């Protein structure tokens, strides 16, 4: 007996697949009021939080970067691959989202790791295949510069 396993995706955020689209004889232009192509649904804060946690797991090395490859732009993916350094486990605490354009969701979050707080900024854009993270920045505080010692 063979079982088929499928990845769980954000189905309600994806455009209809080719098999679900109308036949060739109908116009292929997307109209907002057309019932065949529902208006793209914005990500809510819970969904953004889930995506940010997945991306943080890839950033920390707790999740293989290949698992989030389809969710991020190539520039973001490049930050997840390469030599792995030991990183503390980052956890999102608060998440705030805004929609500057109909096809864009921006998020900022407070992230904690090792008892310290950091800021996280991300930008998601709508693509024909779903939402994609095009900017991901974990903003860490600058290290204090060595104080200048004055001669006595």
C-alpha cells in the first residue's frame, strides 16, 4: 500500500492551478470582479507569524534552508545557505503587519534569543504561485565600540 504525502501549503493564498482555470476559449485576463478568479487574499498576522517562524528556523539552522526555498526570493535564500555558525534559537514575541499596496505585506516583529531582544523586518509580495518573502532582516544591536582610555 502506497501513501501519497503532500506538503501543506497556504492553499487559500494561492492562485488557481492550470487545471482549475477556465478552458482556452475564455479570456485569460484577470478581472477583480470575476468570480472565477477571486481577489487575492491578504495574509493575516497569524499567517505572517507562521512564515516568519519558519524563516527564523532556517536562519538558525534548525530547519533545512531547502524547505523554505520556494517561499523566499533568491537574495533571501542566499542568506540562509552557506557555512553554518552556531546561532541561538530566535523566537518571535510580537508581530505587526501593514499593507502598503494590495500585493504587498510588510511585517516587523520583536524577536528574543538568549534573553536579548532583536528587531525583525520582512516584506512579502504576491506572486502567481503565492506569497514570497523578498526582504528578511534580523536587526541586531551594534557592539559597543571600545571606549577610549585617557592617560592620567
